[in-house]
């Protein structure tokens, strides 16, 4: 015969085990969304670093299309450091000379940047504006060139003073370039370009003296010399643009490379 007491104990133990399994099952079901969210969070963090590293590596190797594609991978579920995706996309587009699109992305990144992050976003945005001016100048549109140079100069001049600090340099995406010197060189170069283009634009808008029209259509030797000088300057500008600009960041007609 079976001991009733032992049978009751076994049944009770079985019931307890069932309840425990049921509780564990419901706990697992209840925590599943949190588990998936945690996995997604970790995956997003890892993918951000992977895409950022790939974007930078491709940009350094002049693979601008690949750099842009990697940077767009950062744009998916862009929860953390939201400025970095449009910043990296804009920088890659700038390297490929897709200036209007690059400007749009960097203008999107600027209000998302915090603290010293603003420094290099402003630097790249001002360089894109300056390159737009270079392109307009090369096309002979001095008025639009002066406008672009003026916007670039304003963007540089309004850079916070903190961007000249050692902390800003430590956060720079390119530690081999001095941020303070770059800002100073950019401002000087952009100001010179803006003034030169404005002068050319003003000269082009001056009405001709009727007496000069009566003197014939043949330009004087000084006019020919001036035209030749401008053509040479335009050729040098185009050569600098195709060569990536003046990498030393010095003043003159060249434009610095984006960071």
C-alpha cells in the first residue's frame, strides 16, 4: 500500500514545481521586451563605433562614397551623439565636392552639437561655404562668390572662444592640425577672398563711361594684362580645388581640407 502522507507530499511538491515553472515562464515573458531593448542598445552602440571607424578610415583614404555610406549607417536609430551622423555624412560629401548636400548635412549637425563639438562642425561648415565661393569664383560669378565667402567668414568669426582652448584641441578629430591656428588662418583667408570678390563684383557693376564706348572696342594693354592676371588666378584656384586645397591652412587662394 502507498503511504498517503508520502503521496500527498509528492503531489504538493509537484504542484509547487508547476507554480515555479509558471512563474519563471511569466517572468521571462515579462522581461523579454527589456532583454530585447538591452540587446538593441548594445548592438546600436557597437554599430555606431564600427560605422564611425569605417567612415573615418574611408575618408582618410579618399574613399568618400564609402565614407558617406558608412556614416549613413550611423543615422539609423540615431539616439546618441546625434550630431555625428550628419557631421560625418556632410564631411564625406564635402570631400567628394558635393557642396550643397554637404552644407545641408553640416547645417543639420550644428544645432545638435554640444559644447566643444560645435568647434569642428563650424570649421567644416565654414570650409564648405568657402569652397562654394571658390566654385562661384571659378565660374566668374564674383557676386555670389563674395556672398559665400561672407557666410564662411561669419561662421568662422562666430566660433566660440572655447574652441581656442587645449580641451578643444584634445577633442579635435584631427589632432595633427592645431584648431586655434586653423580658425585664425581660415578667418584671414576668407576675409581676403571676400574682399577681393566684392571688389571684382563692384567693378563689374560700374556703368561704362559713354566716352569710353566711343573710343572703340579694342581693350588697352593694361586691360589685357588685368584679364590675363585674373585668368591665371582662376586657373590657380581651380588647381587648388582639385588638389584638395591648401593643406597647410595658410592664407591665399587655397581652401583647407575638411576635418
